């Protein structure tokens, strides 16, 4: 299994009346993440599923990912919301598919990287907004069973996208 961990793009700083869960991507965040996906596309992922946090900013990021790759329609997974159980998330991924993108938040995604690779969540390996990491599992996803293939900042992904 190839697992792509995608942190949502830049979002509004001030929560709207609906609260933090309703924060939308900024216009700049949308533009920059579109350029990030161009770089990701050059790495030729063939996503079988896109799973996203139910929070607006993550869903919007997942939609850009789906439109630009193109990829499968994003599906909400509540465990990707802040505070979701990382161990349960890894367990649920056992039947998720061959190449799955998870769109979520920090510090959860960074902690998931550590759990997948080192076997415990610890302090985490932070992803920048719009950053993406790839972890491969030979068998089913489990703590400590993953291998970090790459962790790329948005800036590097945009550069990859500009390369000819």
C-alpha cells in the first residue's frame, strides 16, 4: 500500500460564525495547492481513494487534489479530524486500497507518520500546510510497518511542477 499524507492548504485565520470546523481555504491557499498538485502529478501517483477530514479546509483541499490529478471522489473519514485515534485510523486503512491519500491536519498527520514508521506517535514529524508525505507498507498498515519514501514541502512540490 502507498499512503499519501496531505496536510490541508492555507486556510482563513479567523473562524467564521460556524467555528474552526468551518474555516475555508484562502484564495492564495487554493492557488498554491493547485501548483503543489502539479508537482505531485509529476511523481505519478495513481490514487485509488482519497479520504478526508470532515472539516471544510481539508475537504476543499481534497477536492483540489481530486480535480487536478484526476483522482477518485473524496470520502469523509471522521478519524482524520483533529483528535481522531491514529491506531484506529491505521486499522481502518487495512482495506482502503492500493494507493490512498489522507487529507487532514497537524499535529495528527505528523504523529501518524511517526506511528506508521517508528511504531509510536511521539511528538510527530510536522507537515507544512499543503505538504505531502508518502509512506509505503509491504503488507497491511500497522504501527511500525511503514517506510517513509519521501516528505516534501509545498515549495519543493511547486518546483517539481515547474521542472520540464
